[in-house]
């Protein structure tokens, strides 16, 4: 079982849209740049998201996309389903033809796992993901490239550091 990039990118793009859409429509180019997802791929995903009523589009200058519903009414399972993605853990896509003669011995286990995943993803909304995102501590910025160059010491100044002896 694996969630493909289609589902992952759709969820990522919708979360980006939710985070940046409070001031109006968000252009796909902005999402593409922030999330490093191909613009043409986003266009395909958003076409499906729009057809499934998860986003609305605005044309023209200042146009872009907005989430079509309240953020607490859009769950991850809906986003994944809108782009025709499935999170099915069975080998047979639920058709019970895992083996040439019918169901495999572990079919029920994988089917139950699929149900648990679906229930979990149905219980996580865009609002939940935003709250979790905002609760995380801000990443500590590393040194800028200029700072690295300023603090770089020539190799001639670096002294050899003896290795500790190990007991054998």
C-alpha cells in the first residue's frame, strides 16, 4: 500500500491554499513555487478538485483558487478521493481475487487496515492540519551562505585532532 504523489501533492496543495487563501484567491503559480510542484501537474489536480467541489476558481488579474467550503468541512480523505486516489491496502483493490482461486488468507487484515486508514483520513480536516502546522515551533534558521564564507577558516589553520584510543 502506498499513497502516490498524486494524493500527496493534492493534500499539500490544498493545505497551502488553506494557509494562504484568507486574503483572496491564490494563484497556482504561487503554490507551485512554494511547494516545488510542477504548475502543469497542479493544473491537472485542481481541475479534479474543482469538479469535486473542493475549490472554486476566479479568472483574470488577481485570480486563482479558494477552498470552496469551511476548512473544518474538508477532510484529507475527500481530497485524496477527488484526485481518484485510493489508499487500499489489499492486493486486489477489494475485489477479493487476491489469488487465482479467490481471497488470500490475509485479505480481511488488509481490508480492515484500509478501513482504519479511511476513517483516520476522514477525521483530519484542513483546519486540523493548519492548527497542527501553526503549533509547531518555528525552525531554527541556519547560517546564511555569506556567514558560512565569513567564518570559513583556511585548511592551514585547522589543527589535527588526535583520535581517542580505543580499548581492544
